[in-house]
């Protein structure tokens, strides 16, 4: 009797996984999806960092290459990403009791257009924003080389979750 129940459980569970394939990365990619493409993300913000566009574009490609079975193509992937950097700002984040800035905050915002060629209802256009604080005694040019990769990592994780995990 236990053996019969075990066989039925396996059959039921295996039939439930037909529509979506799950992985340990948290991705739920339709089995029909085979490719992804990432267009270059230009920096259209008022303030520009020379490394930001390349860092963001490469990080998004790297995330999908490492965490999914999808193969990268130049253009027109089953999962296609395009967009632009719309905001890159540094503002005071924390002030002392005697009105001196203690922390500054670098914020980056990107607008992403995601096309799911397998299921158009899953396509979207969204803005993502992330930030890091830094000591106000430091110039932005001194710390942006460390802050940008940290912020981009947050942005790319959010984009990945929104597109590959129905977040």
C-alpha cells in the first residue's frame, strides 16, 4: 500500500512540473524559452558615470548566464531586455544635530523593458532603483568605483527576480 501511494505521489508531482521549470536559483523559466538578449543600457541621467552603462549591461548578462539555462543571443531572445539609466544622483542622506552632513546617498534608477516572447502577458516595463550610502567626508569620485558595483548588483537581482521569478 505504501509503495502504491509513493508511486502515485511521484506521478502527481512529476505531472505538476510540466508548465514551469524551477531551479535552485529561484528562476521559473518556461521550458520553451531557450535564449535571452540584453541591449546596451545607455546612461540618460543628468549626471553620468563612465563605467555605469557597461557595468549594468554586463552584470545583467552575467546574471542570466550564471543562473539560468538560457543561451545569450545578440538580439530578439525569448527573454529580451532593453532600457536606459534614468537617474544617477548623490544627495545628503543623514545630517548631524549641528546641521553637518554625515552620510551621502548615491541612487541609481533604471527603466527596463522586458519582453517575454514565449508568453507576452509576462512582458513589462518597470523602473528599478537602488542606493548605497557613503561617508560625507569622501568625494563621490573616490567611492563610486566601489558603490556602483554594489548598487548594480541590487538592481540586477531585482530585474532578475521580476523577469525570471514572477516577482
